[in-house]
C-alpha cells in the first residue's frame, strides 16, 4: 500500500479519532451501551487499520507480540484482582459494593476497573490473533 498516499494520510488522520471514540465507549460503559468489550474491539480495529495500510511488520514494531501478551495478562489480572479484593473485604466474588464505605461508590469503582481490564484484554487478544494470522503466508 505504499503507492496510496491519500489512503495513508487519511488513515493517519482517522486513527486518533478511532482511539478517542474507543476511550469514550470505554468510559461511557457505566452509564449506557458500551464498555470494555466494545472499546477493546474499537482499539484493536485502529491498530489493524494501521497494519493493513502501512504494513504488518511496521505494526508489529509499534505493538510487539511480547507487549500484547503482557497486556492480555494485565487485563485478566485486573478483572480477577477486583474479584479477589471483594473477597478480602468480606463480600462475594465481584460484589463491588464492599469496595467503598458507600456501596454505590464501590459499585462504580468496581465496574470501572472491571471494564478497563476487559477492554485491555480484548484489544490485546484480538491483536494477538490478527498478528498471528497476518504473518502467515
């Protein structure tokens, strides 16, 4: 795709907006449709667009496989960490209300951390799958 200058310029202009929309979906997931899974897919789609337009090898330098592996583990650990924290504070697994002295505040904190963990894990796993399949000839 090196010959398509307009496509490359438009892609460079679109990627920040795609990432910003993914961040909006991530943070708006508590109050309406959206959340971690949808945001993770949007984040991954920005990097996949970059890989398709510029080259998979260049995209792998931007987001190497070892980093994606670490990010996928961090996402799962955030999810499980909130569940273990709720057990430590005396509640059931993922009973967010015990995370704060005000149960509604604890619910908000717990859901936000869970959604961030899901978003990170989903984006990393989708990119791992894409890079694994894109490198095959």
